[in-house]
C-alpha cells in the first residue's frame, strides 16, 4: 500500500473517531452526568474541532494528489529530433527528386505562402447548439487564379499541359499536382476532413512521408532562390546548403520548444550566410516558409491529371470545448449556478486568406442574437467600413488606407434570429490580429424567466397569505400550509435546473438567481411555520417555544419582503427582455445602415 | 478619403480572452501580412533553371556525405547544449 493511501486511511479513521466522540453519546454518559459534577474541560468541542481538522486535511491531501497527477508532462525542448529521424527525412528528399514531386514545388509554394490567391470563398459556421462547439469550414478554391509559369492555365489544356514551366526537365512527370489546401496548426486536430472537386468527387491526400518529400525539396528550392538574390550567395557550397536544410527540418519534423526552434532556424540561416536583417523578397519567402511550418503542417491534396475542373471544395469539422476563464465574481457565480458564457469571440482570420469570407455563429433555437460587434483588440473600438485598418500610429486611429484593396464587411441585422452572420471581402492584405468579432446571445422570452416569475409570484402569494394568517392569530387546524409553502421550492428545482442542460450556451442567470432565492425563501417560510407552531397557547404546556412572538412577526415580514423583491426583480427583467425582443421582431431593415450594431 | 475614428466613447475590450467569453481561434495558420510576388517565379526560364539546380544539388549529395553533415549539425547544436538525443 502506498504511503499516501495509508495517510488517507489514517486521517479518515481519526476524523470518524473524533466525530463519534464529538457528536454521539458514549456508553455511561447519562449515569456519569447524573452522579458526577461537571468537568472543567469539556471534551466534545475539542473533538469536533479535531474532526473538522482531520476532514480538512484529508480533502486537501486528496485534492493535492489529483492536482499532481493532472499536471501536464513538459516535453523535451528537442522532442522527436534524432539523427535517425533526420536521416530518414533527408532520404525522403532524395525520393522527391526520383519521383516527380520536385516539379510541383513552385505551385506548392505559391498555394502555401499565398493562399489568398487561390481561395475564392470561405464559409465558416460555428454551432453552439450542442454540448460542445462545432466548427464547420468550407473553402472553395480556383486553381486557375494562380499566376506564373506553373499556373494551371486553361481547362482545355489539361493539368499535364498546364504545368508549362514546371514540367520541363530530364524526368517526365506523371502530371499530378500537389496542392496544399490547408495549413493546420500543429496543436490542432481536424476531423471529418473532406476534399471534393466541383463535380463532388473525392480527392486523395498525401501521407506524412510524401508531404515531407515535398517540404524538404521545397526547402532546397527556396534556399537556391534566396541565394540568387543575396550578396555572395553563389559561393555557398552544397554542403552548407545541406546543413541548412537539416537544421531547418528539425523544427518542422520534431516537436521542439519555441526557443530551440528559433535557434535551429537561426543556425540554418547562418550556414548559408543569411542574416536576420536580410529582408529581400526571396529571403522573405524562405523565412515565411520556415515560420509557417514551424507552427503548422500542410494538408496536401493530389490533383490528378485527368481532372479538368479547376475548382475544388474542401470542408472540415472541428469539435471543441473552448476554455472558459472566470476570474470575476459574476462569472464564477454563473459557473456555480450551472450556467455557461453567452458570448462568443472569434478572430475572423480566414478572411485574410480568402477573397470572400462568411462567418455564421448559430445558437440553439431557444436563444436569440442580442449583440454583435467587430472591434479592434488594441483599443476596443467598434469598426465601421470607413474605419477598418489602423494607420500605424501609436494612437490606434482607424482609417481606410488602401484604395486598391477595398476591405468591406457587413453584419446581418438583429431581427430576433438565433444566428449571427458576418460577411467580409478584400481583407487579404491587412493585419488580421487586430480584429475580433463578438456575438452575444440571450434566451428567447418568456423562457425560464416566465417560470421564475410564476414561481416568485406563487412564493409571494403563499408567504403573504400565511404571514397574514399568523399576524391575525388564526387557529391552525392542519399541516397543509407547510406543504403549500414548500411548493415554490419544488417548482424552482423543477423549472430552474432542468433547462438548458444540453446547450453550451446557458443564459438565464436572472431566472436562476430568482428561482434559487424563491426556493430558499419558501423553505425558510416552511421552517418558520413548523418551528413556531407550538406558540399556540392551546397546545400542551410542556412544548418548547422556539421563537417568541416578536421574532416570529419579523421573520414573516422579512420573508414576505424577500419574496416581494424577488418577484419585482424578475418581473421587471421579463418585461424589459420581452420588450427588447419584440422591438427586434418589428424591425424592418434586414441589413444595418452603418454595418455595426 | 480618410475618415478618423469618431469621438464616441465605447467600452474597451481589456483582453484577447476576456472572462466569461468563449474564444474560438482559427484552426489554420494565418499570416499576418500577405507576401509579395517574386519576379523570378514569374519567369519560366528562371523557374526551370532553379528546378534544375535544385535537382542537381540534391543528387550530388551522397548518403555517406549526408550522414556526416547530419552528424556535424547535431554536434554543432550539442555545443550549445540544446540537443538531447
């Protein structure tokens, strides 16, 4: 048996024994009390304290054990990077040359580093209808939009013919094109991933080894490209290039810490004589390639030579439970009452990778859209179409700078629907991290608030009636009032905590607080009624009076006051929210005039 | 036309991940700025030349030499005390 288990058993036994000594009668207690004088030091209070202390120690130790076991394992800064791994990876680079994958490198790089050129439309749907958040993404791509000698050309020429520049070489390619259609962050997982062409046919996806072939050969290609532009690049030997490739591939293939990864990339650049301050276009492509694959890994689809359609459609789904920070007392109260956040915040980052972007956030049918904003995260300002991008000054004033790219967005007006819809266009050249879309949802009235109003009204009516009867000294002939007083508490537990259990959004804080207060008030009134029933002077004389008449009177007044405040508060909430919801339903314009609500 | 931000006071957003809010980030790596086009990659002859150079360079490296280079890179990293293999 482990020492921790022995400790738990000992503490539990000690707590049970001290609890027995503190609260339960010992054999011979009655005879001792009758025959002996009172003890100077009473043992029972000390046993109660000891029992409590042992119990607290047991809980603290047990909780500490769980916390220790739940601590995540910190990986090595160079996890997964070994010499044998790198030998295999470099062998895969040679394999890429023997196959025809090298010819696809230019189009691979273009789609990886400039995805906005091939993506025509992205539709992202966030569903909050279940117990978890589900993110569905559909991306439409047009490969004909790519420019360059390696572009896809016209449909009639076929894929083989479209690789005009890339197909030239000593080895005859098979005509397949390898297109990175999605660059997933390494810590994320994708499920239900599907890639389809315009006709609905499914397309193949490269496996890990084949993708590494493309990546390693692309790295070599990019180094050659960068060295053409750098001073003294032609004097870099093949050995130094290979060293740089090995160093660059370490963070791509392994799970390295950010610091170790940055060191490996820095050393790789040093092997080929490229400094941190070299910002020419060719070098920027190499650095951006490294930065991208340090954090993400591409999913590469195979476009066969038989495919004439130049349009693809990819779709994937992610299921998640987002972290829910709650440091403020209000949010802690919400969690304690079984509620969840009602606000969803998103960075519409995919608008910067696509010509057109749609974002839809769907709540359950029982919710409606209360608020939606597009804001700058630096200053918190709401954005409008004329004030989208910051001008680079420290004051964070928002202006529309570029006349060529016309960033435009539109929000669907609030009309009582259970979803938010954001449309964005022309955001491909902008700083994406500065924009956040926030949408808040509320329960469609009457909902749980109506239940709370009914419960509060019942509680107020019953407490008022019984209090009035007590004040007038009406004789008690049955126990029915006690049962009636407990009725709102039963209703509160029935209505309040059985709602919204299946949704990730739970928004009835006011209703739950009202139901809780109403239930507690009713239980207190029931207890007051039972405990004060013996003050009736017609009852037997040996019964104990637990409260005198004055305390009993103030007790009923206090309970009636609480029930009245509770009823008034929840009624006002219901009226306000119902009015706001009705005003939304009466709105006529579908689209906002100023695009911001 | 340049329009400045209005003077209307709006409540600030204090944090990227505020309390009581679900925050959903894109699954995809998003580049902060779009990359410029490279003229070299627009020229078919230069693209072919680059591909040829790349192919020749990769083929010129023998397996034994590659093993030696990988060993040297790891030794170089070990000197800084960061490699654990």
